[in-house]
């Protein structure tokens, strides 16, 4: 059966009956705040910004950051436990991530250079998939604290967690819209995995994919008009699709015999970063938002996945 690690390592642990995690040979790179990795990358030279991602190139899964063209890969976490699922704050100064360093999956936050790593969730259950609200004051995340996977919202300092989805099915993988009004997420509540969208307060939860296939990994475009997601509706492998923000006009962007997943829009919406196994192991790729010009950014024998673009600070206006 095909692997499920491309949705998230957290889901691999939660759903071991449906798949298995990725392995891989590590390769050397710099320590925290330090050196560059050995692979070059061959991305878009004109694309500014940073991409945070997860890699096991140093022997276990850690959070890294690289330029958006694939150069200058730097390790941000350095812990014997698994660190993964990075997500930039709206102003680009922080990265939320998930770590097992304290015995279970918890949400942490660090400065964008890897310093000052602080634990935000404190319980004995699984927590993950952090995503920031527009003003950076809130973090949506997944938790099993109420007995099954639900989407929660907490203050950015970890206080006041609130259950937004609150039903008997698995709800996870939240993604906030740039204007802060909506949260897309994945749910099993209709018998299979679908992409839903709800208001930021948890009201008006609507199925946007609604078919017999597997759909998930939603990601809003910066202008709020599109949602990228993954689906196996055209075969046995996950591919990247995009749809309008109202769920209409679903278009397939990738087309190959392996799984593609984890889409993340560039700050200007012109590019989508994603993970793929197409070259024999997990790597981070980038393509135009229409699916053209798919370029590999990480080139090594390790597993690289879960890309997250840094925001364009000049295009974010915060209402104080």
C-alpha cells in the first residue's frame, strides 16, 4: 500500500494501519544557525524569499530553511527527536513546528534563525499541523486531547486552546486564509478524506471536494482566490490540484506515477512548492501556479518534504 508520510509524519503515527513512514540515508549539513547542506538545488533564480522544510539528511528529521531557489540550506533544529511541520508566522520572524523532544508530538515556536525554541502545547496527546492567523496572534493546530483528531485554535503563546471542529471524525491539517477569515482543513466526517472550509471561529463547516477519492493537504493562495490540495481522484497516486476558493473549477497540476503532496504557495502566488518522490526519494520541488516548469530544489539521498514559503512582509498589512 502506498505510503502516507507525505501528508505528515504525524498522520503516519496516527494511521499506521494505512501506511508506513519514510526512511532514508542522511547526508551532512551545518548545525543550528550554521552551515549549508551538500546538495545544490536547481530552482527559480528570480524567486525571492525562503522555504522552510523537513529533512532527515543528518540522520533524523529536523527543520531546515533554504532560499526559494534551493540554495543555502541551513539546519534550524538540532535534537535527537523528530522535528517537523514548519510554518512561518505572517511577519516571517517566527517558525512554528512540531517536535517529539519531550516525549510526544507538541507544537513549538522558534525565531526564523532557529534560536529561542519554546514549547507551546503541554499535554500527553498528539499535537501538530500549526498554521498562523493573519495577525500572528493565533495558531490553528491539530490535537487529540478530546479523544480524536480535531482542529484547535490557540493564542500564539500557547494559551487558551479552543476546539473548532468538535465531532467524532478525524479533522486535521488546518490552513488559514491570508485575510484571516477562513480555515481550510481535512476531515473524514463523510466517510472518506475531504477538504472542508470553515469560518475562523469554527462555524459554517462546508465540504469543498465531496467525492469518493482521497482529498487533503489544503493551502490557500496569498490572494485568497485559490486553494491547492492533493487528491488521488485520477488514479492511485496523490497529485497536486487547485480549485477556486468556493470549491469550483478543480484543476490537476501534477501528473506522474508517484505521490506529490504538501503544496505551499509563494508570497506572490506565482509558484507552488511541494514534496515528491518522483526522483526516487523524497525531495522539495517548485512549479508555476499553473503546474508548468516543475523544478527540483533539494538533491540528495535523504527525505526532504513539508515545504513552507516565508511570507512577503511588504504585502502583509496588519490591522492594529
